């Protein structure tokens, strides 16, 4: 599993290495898309109620947010592939254990929370390496990212439905067995990759020194930290409230079937956005992405206005398209504008800045909605979504960032 072999040659995207990476991500993402549904239903069936579901899911999110910075350091020290394979193997074991607990009877809540925390820690070790891997296995980074994101969106679209059917006709434990198998496939595919050599950080330096270097690199790029600051505000005021409040309001007006319909429309939009990003290559990717993100404001706005269900679904489709197109433009910029030897740590900082804000928004949305009203909260979210995109376009470093010359 030694890193540092073949350079990227041949096809711009579909090299042998990208095929392995694509398989790894698609298979593991299908399982990951199924797990939140299985976890929620399993915890409820075990009698732990909505609070138990919240505690179990939060047990994964907290270590992810806290430890992802160290994941970036370790990826730069030991190579991303080693960290990613190790994280997959840990989750293979943990999800197999979860399956056994459910198949054998009723697991204790503390057991589910502990395993969820292990999974969150593994995810923190896995995620930073995602940034530096794609440039090593595909010449056309944007199309590779778009292809990967489109597949992941498709898995996120079909995964919850598959999980619901498996729980209904089989057992919650079966879902976790499938998820464990997906991590096993991912580990094998990643282990088979042939990668170019990338400079590693000096291992005689302390972890804190590595973190500081990553922070300096992150802070030296106005376009990057500027987006993350704006994204943190939007995480609290837009992305955090729109899911719990949106689910409540849509369910009240159109019941669970209607909520599933608009959620599927958003998922279809993310696939469409990925397909568009495969073809459109703007000279200023962040400016193009921020412009597309204006569409996201239609999601909270359509819920606020309680539009007829077909119109609301159309708004969610547009929102998903803009969101996915922005995501490809952003990840392409990160992966092509940052030096390989610090990319994993820089990516870890931007992930931490993005991840930590959303749970804050989710936690605050309920209490604030009870005071000012749920529709009023989403109305403000719509305004802030538009304002956030406008600010991104107003910052010269973001608006003027050009496509990296070495992209293709």
C-alpha cells in the first residue's frame, strides 16, 4: 500500500484509479445514506424516543467536528490513503457490531451512542484525505469532483428508501450489515490505488506545529476563510433551521408523503447540479458557484409562503441544483489552489468551520421559532441566504478567483 507510484495519465477522469475511488465512494455512500433512517427507526423501536435518536446522532457529530483538524494533520503525516483505509476498517468493525446488537435483541442506548462516537471519530480521520486524493487520480479535477458528487447525490436519494424497505421487511440490523460491507469494499478499493508521491510534513515537528502551519495556510487565503465565515453564518441562520422547521411545516401542510416528495425533488436537483458541473467550466468558479447558490433561497422561501406542493417541489429542485453546483465549484477550487503538502490540513479547517455551525442552527431553530414563529424564521433564512451569496460576490478575493491553470 505504498504511496508514490504512477502519475495521472490517460483519460481526464476515468482512469483505473478514479474507477476504484468512484466505486469506494458510491458503495460506502449508499450505506451512509441508509444509516440515519435505520438509526432513527432502530432507536425508536428500542423505546428510547426522539431524545434517544438525537443523542445517538449527536454522538457522531461532536467527535467529527472536534477531531477533524487532527485528521488533517495525520493525513499529511501518514498519507491520506492510509488514514482513509484505517477509518473504513474501523467502521467495518463498528457497524458489524451494531448489526449484531440489533439482530441479537435490544441494544442499550449507551452502546449505540458509544458506537456512534467511534464512527464520528473515524469520519474525522477519513474526511480530510478526500481533498488531496482526487487531484492525484484524475487530470480534470472539476469533472472528477462533479462525477463523484453526482454519484453520492444519487446514493443519498435512494438510500433512505432502501433502508425503510429493509427495516420494514427484514431488520434494522440488516441495514448496518450492508453499511459495514460497504466500508469493507471501500477499504479494498482505496488500498488498491496507485498514487503519485506527495510531500509529507516533517514528522519531527509537533502536532500543534502542524496545526499552526495549516491555520497559517488557511488564513493566508482570503477567498477561503471569507467563504467559511459567510458559510458559518448561513449554517446557523439558513442550513440549520431549514431542515427541522421545514420538515415540521411541510408535514403539517402536506403530510409525510408531501415531505418525501419535496425532499426527493431536492435530491434530484443535486444530481442535476452535478451533471451541469460536469459540462460547465467557468473561468471564475467561485463567482459562478455563488451565483448558482442564489437558487438555494427558494427552499426556505417556498416553505414560508406555503406554496402548492408542485411549486414547492420545483423550488426544492432548483435549490438542490444550485447547492450541488456550488459544492463542485468550491471543492474544485480547494483541491487545485492549495499546495498538496498542506491540502489535507487546510481542508480540515474549512470542514470544521462548516460542520460546527449547522448543529448550532438546528439547536437554536426550535426555541427561536417558538418565540417569533416558524414561518418567520424561514423568511429570515431566505433573506440571509440571498444576502450571503451577495456578500460572497462582493468580496473581490472570492469573486475574482480564477480557475487554476493546471486544472486540466
